[in-house]
């Protein structure tokens, strides 16, 4: 009845290192009592995403101070950091009393072993917030989705068919107001969300260009994900010039993942009535003070609409999303790359690797083959 | 047959001074030949607006260099400066060969004396781009509106019933997506546009707060224009705190006229699904490099839509605007203040005064009582 776990060994400040984490084996497994409203699951696949770091950072911080103070800190931090993580944190916060020495939280695919909730039964597959351990108790299973289509790899539900996929889908179709023939620029385009936005836009009939941070990633964008063009922002001396080269007539849609200097360059290159959909600003998350954006005046002259969104507002579209994307996956119209690490004991290295871009494709930890 | 004129004496760089301008009397009046497509008008009222400076600056610059180069400079400048002026300039540009020693351009109300255009006849009243002189030739009268309602003061057509009025109307009703009960914040609120946005918002059922730069203006906002609250931004050490005091529950709509630090403070105080309508960024026009805006990440977390607009896209709504606003004026529901200076010879002082805030209410130059 053992339960292997990845726990916090110490408070994470600055970048995440493997030494912050520890793999240990607990001698107890959680139980979901009848009518408790909770479910006990066997974790199968765990997602490694940048937001994991925020999850870890904030939940360790939250655990160490009084409830009232941490809620204030937390709310302030939420507004300054990765947004996707806010709801997860809110949920976790209510669960956590002292998070040190607890398994780290994260998105995952799991099999229900015991159910104390009327909507779930033993054997169900679920996608939702779980913890990095073999067996987890999920106390609010209403936040999970039941997985019904198993003719595609289950691991896809941590990425393409999970939060990043929904983010790309809702962001592009619901916020960007795309039209056939629109020119679309995507920053951090080889990321889990970016690569999908690009493919959705191509399938929709747009001209798509992406930026990424290495030659390898740029090659992937052009050769594997079917982007019309791509560039390595680290090798461009002048981002404005790079955008003018790729978009001589300007940009209709910018899918914003990075913020800062790239946004400033994009603002100079938007077309009349262009749309900027703000999904993330990853270049800013680790800065004490965010970089200034100087070219907002272009919003007026170009009549540009700039709009932020969070995927959680669109989860009611998840069934429609699956209806659209599952056939495209089955027909081979969507390319998707995974980097699967086997075994929870290799989880810390896989997670830390994400922050240095060591992985190629979506990094997943396979906890169990079943 | 003389024609009094206000002309550029020298190229305007930096702030406008009276010495840049000169009042002279030409011995010739323009003529509109039959079928020329032009009209010759007697100017009655001229608007003094901040955009006049841009008009003057750019048209003097344009006159001094070759067509090709100035068009490039011009386009670049248009994207960095007051937007409202772009179309006017484009139009003027086509007219101007050497603008030095020419009467300065501006918005005005005028009476048609001769018409070479089928849509206009002698005696018509028009509102449009004219020049600071007693008699002007308007070569593209299609850009003018014919004035039909004369039971309100004709001078109103330079402000409340002209471009500032249309800007306030279109910006608020067409871009802000207002709902009854919304909390509305307006910067530069005592300006020609801001005071009207505030009154439209109040009539519509919103809670309205404005910021301005003097105690006198703040008093006007509260006591004359019916704002619920107002503050002097120059006396607030912390704009964020000022906004939190006025909007303890946050801002639904921000009507943006200033940019820079105020925008940063507003971004911290927007409500979920708030709207920021970007009409101008006057605090930035005179800066070499625009101030950085650091808090855009809040667009995501708060799902805020930020949208730029220019009034020229909405001029098809001018008849609807008049239908709405004329009855409100007749019923005394809209307060409007003018500061009318009599005589073209006093025009330079009136115009220069606008930049130091010397005027209270809309500054107008009355050229002739008729």
C-alpha cells in the first residue's frame, strides 16, 4: 500500500532546481470515503508546464503564513503572474494547510479507484488538478473532466486535449475574431499553446508566422507544425524589422504570449482594426517590475482591439472543442509532439528541464502504464 | 475686398507662442469659380483645440521638404501623435505646396458666399476644415457638413455639436459598450471631449468620476457637469490610491485621454470584463519616447478589452448624434461652457492660451457676427 510522491523539500525562490524537490515513498495511500464527495485516483500522466513553478512557489508561500495575510499576498501575486494558475491556486488554497512536505500539485490524467462522489465511479478516467504521486485524493472532483474518448493517446489530455489545447482553441476562435486570409502572428509559438494556435489558424485559412527562441524550434514551426514562416527572436537585432519582413502588409491578429519588447514591435505592425489577444506575458513573469510598453498609441491610429482572456471562462466549450479537434487528430491534420518521461522518480528532472527548454514537444511524466 | 488672416511667421518647434503667428490683411479674397468643385466661405467661428498645434507643426514641416520625403515623415508622425488630426492633414497635404505665410488651418463654422459645387449653394452654413482668415476657399467641400439646425448657438458646432461632441458620442456609445450602473472613469475630464462623455454617461445611468489638472476644473466637473466625483491628479501622490478611493469596487469603463502613469494606475483598478476606450494619450504627445506602461498583464487577469478608435470612422452617425443631442441641449440637460474671443486679431492669443489652460470652457474665436 505504498505511495511514491514528489514533494517540496524547501521553499522555492528564484528558478526551480531539482534540489528543491524530493522523491519519497509514503507508506499510506489516501482513501475516498463513501459520500465524502471526494475521489481517490491512480495518476497516469502528469503535465509539466511553466505554471507548475507558480503553483509550487505560491503554494509553498501560502502554507507558511497566516490565512488572512496569505490570501492578500496571493491575490496581489495572482495579478502579477501567470494567470492560468489562479483558479488552480484558489482551489488548492482551500485545501492546503501546510504545503511543505506535500506532493506538488499539477494537471494530470488519472483513473478513479474509489469514489465518494455521485458523478464518478470506479474505473472512470478523469482530467484535472491532482498531485505528483501515484495515488491522490481529489476533494473537489467537480473541477475534473471525465475522459470519454480513449482512441487517442491518454497523455494527449495533459496537452493537446487539455488546458493548453482549450486555451489555443478558445483564444483563437472566441477572442481573435479570425477571418479567412487574416495574417496571424504568434509569439512563443513552439509552446504548447502557440503551436496549436498556429495549426488552428492554418486549418482556418490564415497566413501564420511564429517566433521562438532557437533554430530547432523555428525548424519545427516551419516543417512540422506547418507555419508559413517563423523566426528566432534571439537572433533578430530589430524585432520591428523582422515583423516587417514577415508581414509587409501588417498583422491582423497577434496571439500574445510574451509581452515586453515583442509587444512593442507588434504594435508598430498591426493592421487597421487588428486584434491582439493577450494569453500570457511570459517574458515578464520573473521581473520585479514589468517592462514598459511604449507604443500603445498605435491602438488609436490602427483602431486595434487588445483583449485579455483566461481559459477558465470558456470551459463550457470543452465538448465543442473535442468535437472539432478529435476528428482532426484522427485524420492526422494536427501535428503534436510529446516528450514522455517514464516514472515518477524522473519527474523532478523532467519538470526542471521545461524551464531551460530541454524538452522538445510537450513534456509529460508517465506515472503508470496501468 | 480685404481678407484678414492669421499666418505662420516661423516654423513651430516646441510649444506654440504668439510670436509664431502674425495677423495680416491680404488685399485679395479667394474666388470659387463655377463648376470648380470648390466653395468660398465667410468664416464665422473657429475652434481652438490642442490639435491645432499638430496641424500647424506638421503643415509647416510638410511645406519645407520634397513631397516624397515629407509623406514618409508625415506617415511616421501620424502614428506618433494626435490621431484626430490625421485625416485633416491628409486632406491639407494635398492642398499645400508651401505652407509658410499661409493662414493656419482649423475647424470652423462658415457661411457659403460662392459655390462651384453642386451640393452647396450661396447662404448655406457649413462645418468643416477651413483656415484662420475672414474668407476661405474650401477645395474639398465634400468633407464639410451642412448645418441645418440653427436654433442653437452656431458656435456650438465647433465643439459640442462638432468633432469633440461626435468623439464623445461615438467613443462612449459605440466603443465603451456601456450598461446602466457601470462605473465610468474619464481622464482629462474637463476637456471638450471628456466633459461630454461624462454627461452622456450620467444621462445613460452610470456612476461617473473624472480627473483634471486644477481645483477650478474639478469644481466644474462636480458642480456644473454633474460628475459624481472628481479629483485633481496633480495633487494626488498616489493615483492608484485615488482611484481606489473613488472606485472601491473597481472601474467598468475607462475613457482614456491621457496615457502614461494614469493608464498604469487604471489597469490596477479595472473590474472583470472592463473596457478601456482609447481616445487620446495627450500626456505623451510631446515626449520624444512615450512613457512605458507596466501593468498590461492586468488585461488578462481582468479579461479587459482595450480598444482604440478615431471619430472619423463614425461620422455616418452624425445625423443620429444630432437627433440625440439637440433635444438634450434644448431641454437644458447638457451643460456646455464656451470661452468666446471676439475678432481674428485676438485669435493667436486665444489659441496659445489653450495650451496653458488659460481658457475655461471651449475656446472659440468669433471671426464675424455676420
